[in-house]
């Protein structure tokens, strides 16, 4: 499989915002948004982001908050793994959030205490759709090493086979970790001169 390229995007046409996918997770639904992004050469991309249109309208977009792009997207079409191209900049940001934040979560700390030694897997929460099954490699976000019931500092290893989109839909995180990701995405667009802003 060809390695995804980083998205080079510069302006956002706010006239087209598509709220296309409601997440199926405990604690409520969240949507993704598709923005038409114009490149310097005049071509356009369909950029997929978790950031809602009100945040984008106020702050614009920066490349690392764009999950990816979708080809052949029409207003009534859902995004699926076949027409989605992930953005490696977003994937790096996602793994950075997991590496920095997940080992502080109560459920991860409890899992480490129970495991005592070895590794604990950070599973994509979409695996909850199939209780009792062994998670696929595309649903394992990464892993932490555990020693004496404690997460080993700086031991996070990402799984490059994890998919942002699979046949089960969009990736899903634990609610608290998801909040940390959304905070980071919002901080990124507020800290940088975002595209689509004067």
C-alpha cells in the first residue's frame, strides 16, 4: 500500500460544509465534517476533520487537524475506507496525544495494575461493536509497556496498521482521551495562522 502524502492545503471555502457521519459511541454522537479545500494551483480537495464548522469558521484549518481527504465525494455519499486517504500529519498528532495522555487515564492505570507485566493495548473503541471477538490489527492504536503494575514512561509504541476508517467506521477513543484530542486540535488551529483566515 502506498504511504499517504501530507495534505498541502491553504484556503477553505466555507460555502460547503457537510456533516456526514454520526459516531456510534457511548456518551453521545459526534460528527465529522467535510470541507472543500482549495490548493494554490486552483484544484480542490474534500478535507475531512473532526473540527466543527463553527470552530473552522472562526479559526480556519491547519494541515494537521485534517484527518484526510476523500475522493469521489458527493453530498449524499458516505465516506468509506475505499474513498478515504488518511493524512499522516493527523495520524502523528493522534499518536502524540495517545502517547502523552493515555497513561494518565484511570482505566489505563487500572489495566496496568491488573496486567502487572508485559504490554497493554490501546484499542480503538469501535471494537466494542463486536463484543467477545479478538480485535483486528487495524483496531489496535498502539501499546504501552507495563512493569510492576505501572506504565513504563515513554514506552508507547504506535501501530502503523491502525486505520482511521475501517469497515466499522471512524476511529473512536475513550471519552476522556477523545476530549484531549479535541482540545489539541482546537489549540492547533488557534495557535497557528490557520488556512481560510485573513
